[in-house]
């Protein structure tokens, strides 16, 4: 495989696969910096291989950029190792943040890691 081509169109439109696409990447991810609050986009991806061989388009992914911007900043996030444990316990704390935030969620990964 040579790379991935990303197509982006306004929601409800279909991609023009005869054009180069919105972007390309050798990684299996991309960052779209050309969005604004309230925008609605649909994305598709296809892989490109030697000799001009391409995959089918992926299923569409519809994205709506929230408007107004969410007040998601959580201030003063801190994580530290819990003293006197046998490993595996961390203390995590954060500030309240904006009054419009009604709950905070913490997501844990069961995967081991050796660096951050």
C-alpha cells in the first residue's frame, strides 16, 4: 500500500473520486484543520496501492462540528502515583471547570504502557 486518500464533502454530497481528494496520508489518520463551529462534513477514505490499484471507498463518516463551541476545558488536571502502593494506583484530580459541565468521565485503558 502506498497511502490513503481522504475525501471530504458537505453533508448530502457525494465525493468526486476523479479528483485528488481532500488530503492524503501514509498513516491511517488525518487531522482536518479547515472546519468551523456548525460545519457538517462527510468523509470517505480509500487506500492506494502499486500500479494505480485503489480500494473501494469506506462507508461515509458524517461529522457535525458543535456550535456553539463546547465548554469542555477541564482545568488543573493532575495525575500522580499513589505513594506506598504496590503499583497500579494513581491519584487523579481536576478543577470544576465551566458551570455548564454537568459531569466528568474518566476513561481507562486496560493496555499496559511503559512511557507517556
